[in-house]
C-alpha cells in the first residue's frame, strides 16, 4: 500500500525524519515515506522531474530549487540546524579540538581525513586549503561517496579523522565522536523542508511540514544531534 505522503531528503536528516514521520503517523494516522539519499543526487532527481510531496535538503539547495520552480512558492520552512563534528575510530585517541590552531595541528598530524559530499564537506575543504593541505591528495584526503556516511570510512580505518554533520555520526558502530569543530571555524547548516512543485498530496505535505517545524519536534531534534532553527528565512506553510 502506498504512503499517504511521499518525500525525499539528504542523508543528514534521515534518522530525524524517520522518527518524526513515525510520531506523525501515530498522531494523525497518515503514513509517510521519505527516501534519504545523497543531497546532490536528491536535487538532481527533483530537477529531472520526479514527483515528491515533501523535499528536505540544506537550505541553500532548497533556495535554488524554489527559485527554479521545483518547490511550491512560499512553502520553504526551516527544519533544523546541524553542526560539524569530528569522529575517530573507537578506541583511538581523541584530537584536541579546543581551537582552530589545535584542530589544524590534529589534521596535519593525521595520516588521512574524510569528508562528505554535502555542505559540511564544502566547508572542510576550505579549511584544508587554508591550512595548506592539498584536497587533491588522494592519499590524505578522502571524500565519502554520495549517500555513504563518513563514519563508515572511519570505522573501517580508511581515514583517521572524519568530518561530517554530528547527526550523521550518531549511531554509527565502530566510531567515537571526538567533538564539534570549535566555534571560530564551525559552520552550522540549516536544513529546510518544502512542498514539491508536483506534489500529489499538497495538503498532506503542508500538514506534515507544520508538524516537522513545530515546537513539539524540538526534543527529537536535540536528541539526534540537531537544534531547532534559531533564525529562519521561512514562510508560513
């Protein structure tokens, strides 16, 4: 039986959306099916014409989709904020992340680092270049394939340090979160949700978004390594 409401999201919000969708079904009786894939792939699929009731991606990607007519005008709303964390293989030492200088020293001392294809990866690449690390050095800098958690590379021992959204490290076996990037070099990503331009169930999508962005969802967001948006460029849905 098909779901009442369909959607697509990036991997960063996979666990959050799964839990909130379950809570929403208990509350309303409406089923939700949200497919989580790499954010780049999700945007490509939307632009290719695939139909989804709800779309959840990093807000910069959502703004572009809205501007290009792939979201219902005015439906974009802030979902959650996510900070970048650093992970190491379980049982290994934790690097000093108390300052930019300490984090830089840890990166330069590491044999290899891993990063994602998402917004956290873009930020990390800028930091590596700033610190004199060549992002094209495949022996030291490894990008996780779309949809593959950086934590998986860390757990396998493919990279010594992994950088990604905190939410994507939680629950990955074989790793430990060493901490967040220090405030001076932190980059917080806003994830947003919106109604797909070709939504088959627009009313259901708007109702679900209302729940996803409600104060009721805040505790779940915090437990899963995210925060409710502090300031959002969003509209009423």
